[in-house]
């Protein structure tokens, strides 16, 4: 894959979202690097579905 699609891209916004029941984890408490440039007052920028956190890391 050579193309980078940003989260702010309309293609991403057009993907329907459904609640899968995963709890949300605050990544600041789970040793994950976080880019604070998108920080918001509510702290929503720092949450990730637990199922995503548990996926195996991909390399390459």
C-alpha cells in the first residue's frame, strides 16, 4: 500500500459505524504511543477499542 488515507478524509467518514460491544481503553494507560496534536478537552483522542489493542502487531 503506497497511498495514505487520513482519518479526516471523507472516505473514512463515509464508513458506517456500528457498536461492537468492545470496551474502550485509555491508551495512555497501556504503554502505547500517542500523538497529542489531536488532543481534546474530553480526552476522547486517547481511547481505543479493546479488540484493536489485542490484535497482533503487523510489521512491514
